């Protein structure tokens, strides 16, 4: 999931610090929201992003709306 983009940006910065170029990277996500996609396009020009669906927004907690809800809780039954 790409909601606000914070986690993927941190991961991509690690790759960038190791000399990997934006055009060498492919990001694949089941669900994405505009804030994350905007952040990626601004900070990583030429990056390829593939997503199953783009949901309209995120809520005040940074969850994708309508999205999957709290995917971690759903995955682990917490």
C-alpha cells in the first residue's frame, strides 16, 4: 500500500544512497493514494510505479480511503 508515501520514500532513499538510479527501480503496490504518488513523482522523477488501484484519498490517520482499513490488524488478527 502507498498511502502517504513516507515508508516508500525512506526505502527509495536507501537505494539512492547506494547508487541505484530512479529508472532502475520498479515499485509495485496493490493500492495507492494520490498523496504518495505525488510525493514519489516529485522526489523520484522517472520512477516506475505500478498499482492495482488508486483510491481517492487518505484520512487524518494516513489510512487510504476507502482502502483496506488497518491491513496490519487484518493480517495478524490484532
